[in-house]
């Protein structure tokens, strides 16, 4: 299946030289090893461009905004069209509209998203590759700058919200949750302090099931669905 990116659509016929198009792009984060059997890392899917400008370079998934859809709907649609992914968490990040970011005037409304391991689809997705968020190759347009900003937002927001749960399955151990925080923040966390903080947060519900393995069984927790992953403020509808 052939996938496209934001600026893969033919350029607008800007006869007056002042036409502006609105596009929607998404930085979608997952936690997975960059190399087989490697440690967890913050990763994201990119789409290889198939035409100029920047033919052959990697870019963020996205597409043009349709006049009949909301921005949130466009973000979900273009993600599905380009990567086959349907994230569990999707939030508007920023608007990027530098005059020289594209040969024609394009303003990109950028979203960032989180996806769980069981939601990742890879088979049969043409021109899509996964990369570690750190040390990306040169991307098309200003997409390196966009990824850097999204990663900064993720690291800041994980400290005061519950969005780390958007990267986990339905049930998880406290050690698995701590590993998510450590991977995002790129530093070790004291296990006892971490347990005390999350158990007092009111966001976790202990189950009667345990993860078994080479170590002693670890209790499984689930996310409290009555608590939002992040405070969205007074805006409750997608834009």
C-alpha cells in the first residue's frame, strides 16, 4: 500500500503568488527498541517522500486539511492514511507557518500522539520507517524542529499529567510504568519513591492478577478510566 505525506499532494496553482494551504501533521510517539533486543527508546514513525520537494527524505505523516473536517479529524484521518495507526492519545501541539518552510505557502497544524505497543501496525505499510527520536536524520522541511518541540512537550508534560499511560497496554506492573517514565525522562527513578507517588495519585487501580517470570510475581495495575490522561482545560471538543 502506497502512503503519502503532507506535501506529497501536488502544489496549489498559486497564480497570484499568495495562495496559502493548511496541512495537518502528527508526531506520534511510541516506546520500543530502536535495535532488536535493545533498550526501550522514544521512537516515532516517519514516511519517505516519493516526489519533490525533498524526494527520498523522511518526513512526518500528514496531509491537507479538508474544508469539511475539523483539525482533530484531519489528524486522525491522515495518520490512518499514511501509517495505518490509530493513537490512544492525540493532542494539538503547535502551528508552524514560517514563510520559507515550503516552496508554496503552507501552514501546518501539528498534533502529537501516543500509541501503545499493541496498537502498532507495521506489516504492509509502504515507505514507513521507525526511528529513535534522538539522532534523527535530516528530515524534509522543518520537521526536525517539529520533532524536537514535540519531544520537549512530552518530557515536560509527563511530569504533571498522566499521559505515560498512553504508551502502555491495558494492564501493567509498576516496574513497567516506571520504565516508561525513565525512558521519556532519560534518567533513573527511585523505585520506592516512584511506587509511593503513583499509588497516592489516584490514577491506578490494582487488579488481582500478577505478572510471573524469573522474578517474584508482580501485581498488575490498570489505568483509572474515570481520570483523563491530561487536563485539556475548558476545550472539550476537537478543533
